[in-house]
C-alpha cells in the first residue's frame, strides 16, 4: 500500500477534552451570538475565532468523563469604522460572557490583516488614476496595467503622522506578462501606494521618480514552463504493510511511549499539548503546551519600496489561517494520517480546513550501534521518528513546521523555509547595495527570518527551573597537570529579567529545564537539555522601529513564569504596534523562575543573503532546535527497540533479522 492515508474527520469529532479545538458547530454558535450583539453586522469581520483554553490548573484537574468549561474567544472588526472588540462566548450556557472594545492606536496595535484586506487593497490601488498614470510613465499600457500584481504588505510602524490611528497597508506592484507569470521577476521599483482600509482609498502615493526599467525576462516555475523533467529519478516507495505504529483517538495521539494532544489555532497553527513519555509504568509529563507564537521577517533595504517590510507572519496574518491543504505523495509521503481542522473565515462562517495537519512515521537512519570484536556481539537499531507538520503560505514565502518525536525521548522542531524571495529591480549595470544579485537585473534584499517557540514546560510536574551551562578549559596547574581537563560551568537562572540570554557557539552554551524537587539514582535532577542553533539575533539597530517591535528576536532564550494572558512573544496585536510589547515587557516584572510553573521561549531563525540559486523558487532552508532528555531516564528508552529484519515480519511472523548477531573478524 503505497502512499496510503487515514483521516481525522473534524466534522465528526465530539468534544471530550478541555483542549479539543472548537468544532464546526461551536464556531457557528459563537459567531452567531456575537452577531446578535451587534447593531449592524453587515460590516462585521472575525479576524480570530478560537478556543479560549482553560487555565492549566483546570486542565490538570480534568478526568475523562467529567464536566469542563467551554468558551470561545473572538476578535471582531467593523470594517466601516475600525472599531475592534474582544468577545468571550460561553458555549455551555450559549451566552455572551463579555465583550470589550480594544484601542487600535500605536500603543495597542491593530487586529490582524484579513484575507479580504488583500483583495480590497489591490482593487483600491488598481482603480486609482494617479497610480495607473505612474505605471504608464514606466511604459505600461492599460491592458498591461490590468494584469499587474498588487501585493499589499504590512506597514509596520514608523511614527509617520499621516498614518497614525489609521488601519493601513502598503502596496507594491509587479508586472506580469500573463496571468501565471512569476510576478516577482518583474518588480515595479520605487512605487508604493498606502491604502487606508477603513476609508477605502489611497492616502499616499510614494513614487521616487527614477522610473527604473521593469525587468521583463521570465523566471517561471509552473510545470508547463519548466520543460521536460529529468528521467533518471527512480521511484522511492515508503511502505507500511501493517499500517502505522501510532493510534489516534479524536485529537489524542499515542505513538511508541509518547502521548500528546493535537490542537490548532488561527494564529499559531499546530499546537501540541500534554506531551508526555511512558516510563516506569506511568506517563511522565515533559511539555504542557508547545507552539510557534510569532515570526518576524525584517528586510535590510532602506529604500521606499522595502524599508517597511517586516512581516509578523503569525500575529499580523495568522499561520493557522494561511495553512495549506497538504497533498498525499507531495507534502507527505508514506502512510499518512491527516487532521481536518474546523476554522472560521473573515466573515465568521465556519468551514473545514482539509488536510491541514499531516502525521506520519519516517526512518531516520541509525539509532544506536556497536560492533564488539572481542565478544563477537554486533547490534544495530534503526531510528524512527513521528512527524507532525503543517505548511503556511504567507505572501511570497512558504513555511513548513515539523515537530519530530524520537524513540529515545528527543523532541525537535524544524522550520522549513521555501517560496520566492523578495526582489528589487536594478538600473542597467547597477550592482545591488542591500543584498545579493540574483539575476543581472534583480537584487534580493538581505533579510532575517525569526521564529519564536513557546514551550510551557512540565518536567515531571509543575515545579521547574532553568540552568545555563557552558564548557570551559582549565588552566594547567594543580587541577590540570597534563592540560587535558575541561569543565562545565553551571548557573541557575533565578529571575526572568536576567534570564534573557543568547547562545554562544564558542563555549557550547546550553540550557537545561529541570525538576529540582526530584533527585534520580545518580543524584541529579531529571531534565531536558535545550540544544539551540547559535545563529545571529536581530541585526536591526536597537533604537529603530523594527527592533522595538520585534524585541523577542534580540535574545535566543527567555524564561517567564506561566501567566495565562502572556501567550505571544510579540504581544496580542503586533500589527501597526509601535513597539515595546511581548517578551521584553513581560520580563520587566522581575518574577522568580526558580521551582515555578515556567514557560521557556526560544527565538531562532535564518539570516538570508540572496543568491542566484534562490530563484525562481528557493530550495528549503532549515532552522530549529532540539530538546534532549538529560537525566530524565535512568537508561535509554531506545534499548527496547527491536532489531530490523531483512524482510518485514508481516503477519507470518518471520523476521530474518540482519541488525544483530556475531561478526566474523578473521582475515
């Protein structure tokens, strides 16, 4: 059975747990209740509709079959006035529990950008006579103008007086020779339309007047444009004749010794909750809740076309809202289990996101191995991992988020970055100053991609601490007479204000989350080691708007005590927020993080200087981190993995194992 699939039909799942995502009917119910509380609902939009998760203490106290609360949180926007509210609906009593107005100035931010906003902004721009005239000055005809692509981008915040208090988008333009032409090969440089979404008009048309020639050479990637594909690639089959090793019960998954619950929000996408590992006859908790709470992608080109580009892909757009429908054999390979996800569109209408989450097993090479020639014992085990993933397309970039669980207790998050780079048109013979040359007449602005993972830790329970460690050489002397000694320096992080730290590849700096209330057989506290990539942090100037808004990207590690309202690294509403929000603000409370219910936040990413190989589609770049068990187990749980065989045992029970047995070392 090649490329088989199973399905979690979201429309048929009943709610049995406090963390189960909202159902199709619950979304409908919540939106109807809020509409009934609105004088004129025709202009009402619903940027966010999601489960209001109960506080951790309520979830921890839940037992199967017992009653639990059920509430929805909705952010609404009046597209005629810009009025924004946060509403909480009690789904058990079928009542509006609360509804409050939210300020939308630079100190509070705007609700996220709607899918509808993209289409409205593009239509507004294309209907504007001055904008059309600017394109005609660049040599385009009316027919060509009708075919151009208008890309509305989030405006950031730069304290420009005309834009204060307005809900705006900045729109840039790309030429297309035909409808499926790759528009990013043809940027119209130096022309930006600032659109007021509430007023429904262009309020500023920025034109640098240079009239840089529009590049016309095509760089397309659709199959029909690529010509005949290569023929030397042989089939690779992933086969599980007896089906997968995992089991799915609604939103709960069990695989090997792992147990966890799958969730999904419009802002974060996939959420893993109550992640634990069965050991010594019980499921030991590791992470209460894990998700990607934010992204920021700042660009390094100061020209009018590019300086404002710093998309907060989660908080301004919604990674979950922009999730792809995954395709069997393309996005996922092997025996796949898909999760359909109930969701709401901009108008508060429920729908089912088909194949939003993909889960499968895959081989991961050698798990452990030793060949002992003295005793003729040779043993090898192959590694297998469980993959839980989704993909989101945000404008020109596509991001895959892959959670990996391993048989030895390791947890990994890998972000896969692909799609199309932003482009800048160049004068004839010009060398691009703010990034890399990708074609003779196109530059790619240098930029950074930052992700932030929020890990609500629960190592063997609620009381956790974080320690920092790094390797140090020991000077030769009494403690190191032969010059071969090195040591590990350790530090307990005691206060959240002091726990914002950066990685250091030179010292191998790492962190451990431990449970200080338990001591294992070798006298250590059970814990998990945080293995991070020592990649650059935010390179924007600390005094600039970008750095203030994306403050979470200035440190690799942050630690805070759990607070239900502190959900996102960039704060609740980063769209057009002036800065000073999220993690840098949370830690000013200087709360203790010793033996507390803690949240570990990790910012990681990729710094990208563009090159010709990135165009027209960038091959996947990778970023991520790993959590490795450290004193959590008293022996590797991977020792129980059976040896692989020459042939799959199948139902007949034959094994013909080839991964163990004596080794002949004679000549």
